[in-house]
C-alpha cells in the first residue's frame, strides 16, 4: 500500500509542481521569445475508443481538440457521439520540461468529465439521462527521437476518480515506439505507433496492445488515421475485446507573438 501511495503522489504532484513553478519563468522571457501556438484539430472517427476500457464509447464519434501556449499550454478536448450526445470533456495543462530535436520530456495534469447515457425509471416510465463522472489525472512522458524515422518513449499515467461509485485509482505504464516519415509517394508519408501498456484499475489489471497509423500529405490539412487495440491478458471488465477504428483528422495551426 505504501508503494502505491508513493507512486500516486509522484505522478500526481510532479506535473502540478512543474507547471506552476514555471509560470514565473515564462513571465521573464523576452518579447522576441513570446511566440505562442494556437492549433485546432477536428476528428471524425468510426468508433470512439479509449485506452481505459470503461471510457470507450463504442460508436461513431467526433472530437474537437484545441491548444494554446508555448512550453506551458492549455489543451481542452471535447468529444461527442455523432448523435450529438457528449462523450467526454478533458481540460489539459501541459508543460514541456525538455524540448529539443532529440529528446522531449512533458508533464501534464487534467480535470476530466466523462458522460454516460443510462436508463432511469421514474413515475413508471423509463427515461435516458446523461450521468457525469469526474477525474483528476497526472502524467509524465519522456520521448527520444533516435533518427528521422525511429523514436521511442514511455508514458506514465495516474487518474483519481472523484465519485465514490467509479474506479478510484487508475495506473498505466506504456512503452511507445514510433516509425515516422515512411515514404508512400513523393508527397504522402505514413506513421505507425505501436504501444504495449499495463493498466491497473482498483486492483484489477491487464496488459494491452494497440497501434495507430496515419497517412498525411505535404501541406494538406486532412490526415487519414486509424487504430486497433487488443487486450493481451486482462481481468478488467469490458464490453469489447478487439476494437478498431478509422478516422479523418483536420488540423489548423497558427503562431502569434504577444505584444506588451
């Protein structure tokens, strides 16, 4: 129990400490260094999938991801089923502790809302209601780019459920190699990102494999992507065993300079 407690404290509070102690450092940057990024990503996918099994939507979905900032960024995400019902809202704060061409170390925290449609019996009739559950999350993610084509990273994740009737403690550790800049044609390149991860949810655990792929065209904002995921060994309850999806991704990105 002490090991779990110590791990929880490290994963939760290191990102928080890094984020807010560096607010002061950002204020001391020169005007020339105050180049901010703003990006928006719209994704339409054949099936809403989450690395956390009980948060998988399992039906067509759309997501809207925004990002604003420099080394410290605010990245809200809004996810919906294509029926228009909310799936999740996630409010990330990320800080790039190290950011160079070969090595990156990113810490982050978020406050997340997960939505689920459930049946509710009242006055003899059944109604659908949307139940909201809440989570606090902390992550640490080091990544090393070996060369133009190969990279590798690890990802540590802890989430604390706020409501008493949901999973209280979720731990994840994953290994994430990547193969990028795979030439398909002169202007089209592919990226493959396999991942093996261990998941522990209130003493239930499992090992999973998934892989993502992307096809992108130079100077074209629309990307084709996909994902497959499969539990290797798990006793975590889930409605799904093998999952896959394809998706269309539209990306908008701009840079701007702060003026005093």
